[in-house]
């Protein structure tokens, strides 16, 4: 039955202030959105409405990007070197999160015609020269390696299709889990060998941008597509929270449990965790280093700990188990509210009644680096650690980050910074080339250089049990 005009209602509250609907750029442009340029600074277009767009860029020129907020400039959309839109726009906002800076741009007078942009974007793709991954030659050795990887995975998937898929409906969920675990245990040694071989092939070109992008594009086209049915691969590659290493991915890795609706999906998910083993060994070694850093102090003295980029903060349980006699006071800092909610709730459930407290600060990366009211809560800590944030920061920004954290230490306290290293035993090939998890893979010398402008700091370097992660340790003298 039709309503009368008197019965029709508009929006309520803040929704009364109409805003054009936002659309996911990847979906709107069929998986290949144009690049957004603001005054020739490139950004990855993430969402778009008639009035403007949201975009992301690596934390490489973060100071310049934040300085441009509220500036009016030229916004362009470019698809494969062809400009499909140009107009004046205002850089409306910026926020840094987990290795990327996210910006909002508002058109000054024009409006995006989304249907027209879809058409122009498709035409630009159709008329473009061949993609660099096709136009440029890939070394035969690397092509052969990728073929071996695809064949290795396909062998297990074919086995699942022949032997287990026909009876899968009759198996309990726990039985499906066990089959997936057994298959992954069988595959793990071979997969680790392939990861090491992949690392050997890409380490020489990892810092040559043109070659790295060429190898990445080829790997994603040939290998990654065969893995995306596994939740671990899919979530990391597609980045639903805007960055690859979100707290759910971390929990997947720490838990090591099958995820998926089929044995095939469960197996692929578990396989993704094999290459991520250094994330688990990093957590274990970090907890050991935290406990070791306070070993000589009175056991009744409260230990104030600050975790930057805390994520799910699973290492806190290992720290408390290793030194339950000490009173621990953790402050978890992260830019992702859901991560802090998960971490604090998990801490409360697991450690109720123990000599430990846990608080959290929902703080942007920019606020961590710059003087702010949060500095008072950051300061006077005995241990400050960050196990995964600095991997995303360029050398100058990382050095500034370490120097800033050093200011917050008590005398006798220690900074502990974890970073993926550039050894063949590490994660370079599976993270950078398979799932587009871009990090700074640092050598032992580069780690030490991050604290080179702290003249009184006592510097040492440690590593995890797999020799995949380096830890920079900087102790402030008593």
C-alpha cells in the first residue's frame, strides 16, 4: 500500500547532511582502478563518490603529504599513462596507518561522472600498450621456478579433488580439519624449500624498483591466483582493512588453525601460514627479549611496557608466563581500533587476577612521532617495543621513530624493534612477491644504523630462531 506524503520520512541525525554514496574503487573499475595524482604525487585510489575520492600511498613522504592538507591543487585520474579526468580539488584529510597514509580529496567545483569514468577507464585499458609484465622479458630461471611452485600446489589440490572431495560431505568438520593439517604437514618441507629458492632469486633485485615490480606482476599473475581460495592468502593480498598485516591475519598466523568451508580451502590457508612462520618466531623471541631486558631489576618493581603498533598483542601472554612474579603494566598503542579491542579483551580474559594491567591508546602514527599530549602517557617506560611497524618505514622515518621512542625511556630501560631481514631464511619472496606485502627488508648493519644518532645508547642486534627477523635493542644507561 502506498504511503501518503505525510508518512514519508527523510534521514535523521547526522544523516540529514547528504553525502554522495561512496563506491569501492576496485569494484567500480573491475579490479583495475585508475591512479589518482594530486599535484603529481601518485596515490592508490581506494574509494570514490561524485564529490571526491579516498586514496592511499606508502609512508615514504609522509611529512610532505601531511603538509599538503587543505591545499587546493590539480587532481588527475590516470589509467595506463592515459589521463581520464582532471579538475581542481582540495586535499581534505590525511591519516597514517600501518605503513600507509590515507588521504581524502574533495573536488572544488566539478563532479565525478562515475559511469563516464568507468567507460573511459575501460577504453584506456583496451587501448594501452601491453602490460610491462608481458612486454618485458622475465628470466627463464624465474619462470621455471614459478612453474614449479604452481605444479607443487596443483599436485596437492589434485589429490584433494580425487581422494577427498568425493567424500567430503560425509566427513565431520573436525575430520576435514585433520585431513587439511596432515596434507599441509606433508607439504610444509617442500614449501619451505620453494620459499628459500624464491628468496635466492629475488634478493638480488629487491632494491631495483623496475625489476622488482616486473617480477611481482609476473608472480601475481602466474602464482598468486592459484592460492587465493585460501583465506590467509586472500586476506593478505586483497587487504580488506587497507593494509596486509591486519590483526586478523596476525591471529590466523598465531593460532595456526584451519579456516575455510572445504578441505581445499583449509589446506591452502594452512599453507599460507607455513611461509609466515617468522611472524610466530618473532613473537616468541620478542617476549624473551622483553623479559631478559629487565632480568637484573628487583622483581617487586613494576615494569611499565609500551607496545607501538600492538596489533593483537599476543606476546603479552608469553611475557607474563615467563615472569609471573613481576607486576607488569602494558600500554598498547595502535592506529586500528578493532585491533585494540581484540587485544584488550583477550588480555582481560586470559590474565584476570594476575599481577598485570593493560591499557590502550588509539593513536595515529603522526601523533606517535610528533610532540603531543600523548607524549606524557608514552614517557617514563622501562621497555618500549615494536615488532612490526618499522618494517613499513623508510630509513629516515625509521631513524626518527627510534630516536623519538628513546626519549620516552627511563634510565636503564630498553627499546626493542623487530624488522624482517634480507636473508634467504626470511619472508621476502612470499610477502613481497606473492601477496604484495611490501616491507623494508633490512640487513644487520641497516638495523644498527637506525640508532646511529643516539650517542649514549647501548646498541645490540638479536635475531629469531629462524634467522628471519632482526631485533634492534637500544638500552639507555642508568
